[in-house]
């Protein structure tokens, strides 16, 4: 079964986008990462303790990989 979910992200902050994503896709956790010039930005959001652990562990790995 394919779900058709529309999300208008116009005028939303990164945190609001993640909150809507987790809510609409009913997932445990989500991470938004993007690069702008030489800077990287990452944000996480979770629904439960399993999602929190996953987000925090993944962000640690990502941050460790970007350290020279």
C-alpha cells in the first residue's frame, strides 16, 4: 500500500519540518542533515526512547566521521 503524504515546508524551521515528518510518517526517529558551503547542520527528532537512542548514536557517528 503506497501512502500519498503531502507536506508543505514553506516557512517552517528545521525543527518544525522534523516534527511534522516524524508525526506524518509515524517513525521512531528522523535526522535532517544538510551542508551549506563549508558548514554542516544536523538536527534530530524522535517519538520514543528507541528513536532517541538511534538519533543520538547516529549523530555521534556522523560528527566523529567529520572530525579530521
